[in-house]
C-alpha cells in the first residue's frame, strides 16, 4: 500500500531554544520512502543525528522567533499484517543485542509492577498468542478518551483508570508484554484510520525473530502505517522536544491512501 503523509508544525519561541525534531518516516525494511520534502523556516543551526536504535533520524534545530515545519512524503508499505498468534517467543538468551533494553522497565512503562497480573490473567499463553491476548484485553477494557491523560501519565496510571489515548494504550501494552519476558518498544507512526488524525502511537513486539507493529487501540493495521521512530517509551520518540520554551501555534497531520 502507498500512503501520502503530511505534517505541518508552527511554533513560537520567545527566546533562543534548541529543538530535537523527529517527524520524517524512516527508511526501513517494510517501507520505502519516495518524494520526501522537508521545508523549515529560517534557523540558526540544523544537524541530523540517528534516531533511537538507529531507526529514522532526528534533527537538531536552534531557533529564535517563529518555527514552521512542513513535511510530506510517499511511503510504500510492503510489510504485511502477520498472524501474530502463530509467532513464537524468542528464548531470552538468544535475543539480539538491540532487543535487550526493551525487556526492561522504563520511565512510562513500569513493567516490573505488572508481573503478578500477567501471570494470573494470561496464564498458559506464550509468544505471539500472549501478545495478541494482551492486545485484545486492552482494546476491550479501555476507553479511548481524548484529554483524559497528560504527557506525564504512566502505564500504571492508565491501567488503573482504564482510559487514555493512543500513547497510553501503547504504554500499557508495552509494560504488560515486557512483564511477560517479551521485548516491546514504543513506535511513532503515520497511519490510516486514526481518529482524530495525529502522530499515532503503537507498540512493536519482538516475536518470531522480528519486530511487529501492534496497535492496541484497534484503529491501525501493520500494513497501513509508516514508522517514524522507536524507543523505550514516548520520551524517546517525541515529534518535537524543546530545550527551552516553545509555544505550539498549530499542528496538523494527514495520511491518505494512494
């Protein structure tokens, strides 16, 4: 499937600030980027650096005054939607080095707090079947409520409240899957079918020897999303991190099928 993705940002900066931007679709197996265009307003400094786990790129900006960003690209998504339930878990001692950090608790995904719950709720399941059961449980038990969480809300808080937005759904799934001994990480994506349309958050899980996108909100399919970046949780994959004060004036994201 081919997707046309577009994102525009408009910020006002009253003082010189350093910004870390990540909104370009990543060049990865499973997706091919063509016709990319990134337009930035005048900045004092621009430098590209690798994204977390070398997925995608971040851009350092140094800005005073108004920052406008316009990005668009065509992304051909060649990955299919795997039969998750049929995929085996890897033995922990056989995990690749880059998957190991995604077994560990992180700032927003306190996986060590969920061990007793997953042992009781999902007893007897392993591998992709276990991940699928966790995904289905979250989709059934949680309510998607815009405005019900903040940038500081953790997986534990969302688990208690049983509500949130895509970021919170992804954090809960990641925490529960890690508690089962399966690597899981946060992914920022462009995706069809997302309401309201925005930078969408999903999880990626390492089963069957590969990373597989999983959306516990049920809105997006693996074959209809373009991955921007990945990390331990949302803190690693923000579309914009400001070291200084930056006031958001406007933001829009659009994803259409070609």
